[in-house]
């Protein structure tokens, strides 16, 4: 049998990571069948934007959708951290990271999630080798030596070479495979909302550190050049729940105080949304004819713009492995093919989850001594261009 002609990949879950995976694999002319139980129109209300680092932008260029996305994508040129955590130990200290320190033009782009989803889905729907099973989900699967069989909620039975779980953090495939996870929660929530402000953002992202978690203001690009940003505010459950229930006028005074006038007069411009914050790491990333990617494999707090960017690294790795297998006329779900994915991604994702876990712990700390240490570290970093460059490279996964 010519494996190249017969290869078929089944993707479960069409969040952003499922959409990117499907798009890249579709380019390889193999059959892609996707399952998404949710009503796709509900994603239009997602208020989040994603700070995509340069490797993700390269993927959008490879798929061929970057020209469509770029007009609403904000270049991220500077990253500022302001630490106001321990006022007795001097005033707030701040540090600015610039891409030119490591000879880059920018760190990446801030892209609205809802816009990106609709562009990716629109692109996929035009492809003959893409099938979308809307409102249907995989309820069981059976992996055999030559193929994998999935059964769906609507009673369909479909076979393929490889099943990719992009089902998010509660992946049913992972649970059926009895793959264990390490999990931590932080008694924290992330609130996301868009704001208008009177001062120009000058392409700068500002992260304000106090207690409870960072308050990050990420610039947005708008069609009419309005001064807009997205705010991601991580804090204790009680603080976020209280702020979430405030009337707009009261909420505006809270965010004015939190943002310390850094963007001038700041006002809520849209809805507020809350998201749970946790870390999770899957102990293995593959099983017979199955691969776990994105949040099915790793979840991290939304700090340092690593979550979806790590998922894009998973997808690039899977895509490269698949391309090589197709070139060698191999079966995409063969043990040997999937083993390469496991080797390349397990340690990488584990260390990323652990690193972001530590970063979150440090940024939410109430401990006086840790706050002093955090501030001293930032001050030291300001004096050490080498360490600063190293940290930028680590953040960008270089
Ligand atoms: C506030 C916030 C801000 C963030 N900002 C950034 C950022 O700036 N940069 C960054 O890199 N990351 C960021 N992240 C992380 C990023 O948003 C997530 O990593 C990403 O959304 C996860 O995408 P996913 O496709 O893996 O999962 P999901 O978006 O959860 O998608 C999973 C999909 O699978 C479907 N599904 C579920 N169960 C099944 C099933 N049984 N069968 C089939 N389908 C199923 C679901 O309906 C869903 O559509 C942020 C996260 C938050 C919360």
C-alpha cells in the first residue's frame, strides 16, 4: 500500500491550536478530518488577543494567511516591567526589554483571537482535503497496528492513521488513554478586557507587578488607529471576582489606579471575561497512533506569552516529523514516527511549564523578602546587558 496516498489525520478540537495544526497538515495534501463539538460562532465573543512570537508569525506566512491577519496585528516592539511590589524598598523599579538588543525588529505581534480563528477556518473551508464534523465529538477510539478507529457522538465510525488531540486541557482522548498529568492551581483568575487610553502605547507592552499577579497592558492595532490595548489582569480569586462585578464607573477607577497613569486616562472598552489559571503537564505526549498537542499536553498561566506559542512549537515539530515521514512514504501514526515527537517535545514542554510556574509564583508573591529579591533582581538586570539579552532569548525560546 502506498502510505503517502492513504495517510489520513483525524484532529479532535478546533481551538486555535487545532486550526493551525489542520492548516499546516492540509498543505501536505493529506486528508484531514476535524471534530469540534462546540458551536463555532461562540468563539466570536472571545475578548482575548494572543501575543504571538516570531515563529508563529512564520507559520501564518507559511499557511498563506499573514497578509490577511497583518492589518489587525499590532507589532510588539518593547516589553516593560514595572515592579511596585515593595514600596518601602524604594519607588517602583522598571526595566525595558527591546528587540534590537538581540538584533530583532520586534518580539512578535498581538493578534485578536476571534479574528485569527475566523481567518484560519475560512482558509481551511476552501481546502478539498479538509472535512469539518461540526457539532460532533469523538466519544471513543481504538488503536490498531495499521489504523485508528474513532466513534463519534453522532454515531459515525471513521478510520485514520493518526489521531491528534487538540481538545484543550480536559482532553477526553488523554483521559481514555489514562495518561496522567501533574497539575497545580494558584487560587488565581485572569481577567481580560480591552481598554481605551489617552496616551499612545508606542508599541510597548507594560507588565505591572505588585501582589496577586501581573497587570499587563498589551497594545492593540485598530482599523481607525484608536488608542486601544488589551489588559490581562491576574490576581487572587476574591480580587478578580469583586472587580468583575463592579459597575463600569467603579471598575474604571480601579483600573486607573492599577495602571498608575502609565497609559494616561484609561477606560473599559468592551466586555470583561474571566479565565481560570493553572499549570498542567502531561506525563507522556503520545500513545498508540495518538499525539497530544497544545493544552491537551501542557497548560500554563497567561504570563510571559508562552501558552499558545509553546503549542505552535508543538505544531511545527509535528508538521516537520510528518513531512519527513511522508517523504519516506511512511505511515504517519507509526510508533517510530510518534516517538520522534515525544523525544523532541517532552522535556521542552516540561521545562516551559515549570519555568512559567516559577515566574507566576514570583509575580504573585505576598512575601516581603521575595518582593525585595524580585525588585533587586530587576535593578541588577538593568545593569547587566548580557543577562538581559540572555533572558530575552530564553523568553523567545532561542
Ligand atoms: C487570559 C489569557 C491570555 C492568554 N494570552 C496568551 C498570549 O498572549 N500568548 C500565548 O502564547 N498564549 C496565551 N494564552 C494561552 C492560550 O490562549 C491557550 O494556550 C490557547 O487558547 C489554548 O488553545 P487550545 O487550542 O490548545 O485549546 P482550547 O482553546 O481550549 O481549544 C480546545 C477545543 O477543543 C474542543 N474540545 C473539547 N473537548 C473536545 C472533545 N472531547 N472532542 C472534540 N473537541 C473537543 C473545545 O470545544 C475547543 O474548541 C492566554 C490564555 C489566557 C486564558
